[in-house]
């Protein structure tokens, strides 16, 4: 049995356990199961990664050092090592110099921009759940970038040898304004070459994981307002450095909690029901007609204690692992794919997040065609040194924007105040 199959089997067993006890939920320790489930989701993401990134073994092999002391190492890892040693003013071993020179056209610097722009950025995108589900990211030629949308055409009955009447289509647009997101990792000079080498694969993997996670978090929670921000509703103005504070448009949760509040269904502090879900989906009208165009996003607790207790939710043991392997989908509700994301936080009764008392679940349901994510700067990795602290500094940054085509067309909905 492969690692992926083993993880999927564990997730199916957990699902079965919950469903077998749904008539007496008091016999289940949901907090313990939630902790186990979060671990399974993370293990699943790691196990899926090579297939998700679409690399054949031949392509993957070309990104590794073919021989010598550093045989099998990823070239990006060696770039980080090279830069860290340069910044720390430590001599590079002959083996490292040979590894860098023998796998590139020069010393290694010439392939770094391409590597970061394609290999690592592609890995980040494909490791994301929500962003990937919204389709290809838009490369923004300007900031802000206005994406036009042809929304209405006028049709007429035709007659032989008779021309029709021309009408200009109604147009709309989605505006993408980039917000910068960045993180820094530092390590001391005392980490010599042999100490840094073992940590490089983990450093790169964590970089990909955390960058994908912050993109999902931003797309779901972006809010451009300082006061009464949906992610910090009880604490006055939001600090400028908080990653949900957009300098442009707002995200998915903001749509139904603020922009179009008629699309928010209050579960009343009770357990999730089919009535709640049908009400939210029904409010989307034509935008929910084709389930494959929609996406349901839930926090882990709502998935375990809410969605899995509904007979209308089809889980892995019914539809198999294919969708999960490619998209992160764990279940489906009336044909709508369900993605569980830790970026969807527990909230207060009003659906907002405060600094402490968040105990209730939330679900977002969107028509994925009505949301766009744009990239003004892909993942950029820079390394420098702090001679005063004797540290090597690595800063990763990206600039992305999120936007809906229309803030009043009912293309998305949400359910809040769910007992979990």
C-alpha cells in the first residue's frame, strides 16, 4: 500500500467512525478527532505534492545534483546554501563549488531567477487549495489591473436575407490590486555548512507550504478596512502588518458578511442542517445550477461535526480518491466539491472573528468562475546578512490580488453561527 493510499484509508476510517456515532454524538471526542484530522490533511498534502506539481521523474531528476557529495540535492537548496555561506562570509567547500558549477552554465546565479519564477512558484500554486480551485492565476500586467467581463448579449430571431440589429454588450469588470505578503527566516553564523545542509529540504518544503497557506488565507479573509475588520472585529483598527489587511479588494468571507449580507445564512447557533445549506445554495440562483462550477469551503470542525453528519454528503469511501489526489477535495455536497481549509477560522455568533471568543463554525459557497486571483509578483526569495547579530536573513515575499466580478449578483454565499 502506498503512503497516499494509507492516508486516504485512515481518513475514510475516521469518517466512518463519525458517521457510525452521529446518532449519539456525545460519545465522540470531536476535539481529539479534529487534531487527528488536521494531521491527516497535512500528511495528505505532503503525499500528494509530487503528483500535484506535475513533474515526471525525468524532470524532477534534472532539478537535482547528479553526483558527488551533494548528489540528489535540489538545486534551489544549494542556492540557499551558497547564499547563506556568502552572507556569513564562510568559505565554500570544493564539493559545493563543484556541485554548483557542474549542474549549471555558470556559478549557479544565472538559473536562480528562472528557478524561483517557475519551479518554486508553481509548487506554491499547486500546493494551495482555494487559489488552485479558482483556476489559473492572472498575471497582472499593471497594478491595479482591470479584468473586463462581457456580461450581457442581446439575441434576436433571424430571417433569411435580413440583417440583425447590433447592440453593444453590457460590460463589467473585476479589479485586482496587489497586496504584498512576506515572511522572514533567520539563522546564525554558527550553523556551518554541514549543519545547514540537512535543514535545507525542510526549509524549502516549509517555504512552499506556508506560501500556499497564506495565499489561501488571504483570498478567503482579505478585508481592506482597518476598523471593524471581519478578522479582528473587537480590537479597534487592525495593525498594518496583519496578512488579511488588503490594500485593494476584499475576499470571499467579506462578500457575504459585508458586501451582500442577504447571501449570509445564520445557522442560529445550532448544528448544521440540510436546510441551512439548501438555503445558502438556493440564494445563489443561476450561479449554483452547475455544481462543478461551485466550491464549498469549510473549517475542519464544521466538516467533522457538521457536514459528515449529513446523509447528503458523499465522502471518499463513495467517490474514491481521484478528486482528492488532484484538487484537495475530501467530499461533495449535492455534487459541490468540499474543501477543508484551516484558513477558514472559527468565529463569533455574528460570523466575525475576534481576538479570543471564536467557537462557531462557518462555510463559504462560491461560484469559482466569479472570482479571480492575480499575481503582480511571484514568490521572490532574497538572502542577506546582519553583521551586528551575525545572522543570515532569508526573506520570501509575493504580491497577489483577489477580486469578485460583481459584489451584488449573488454568486457566492455563506453560512455562519454553526455549532461545532
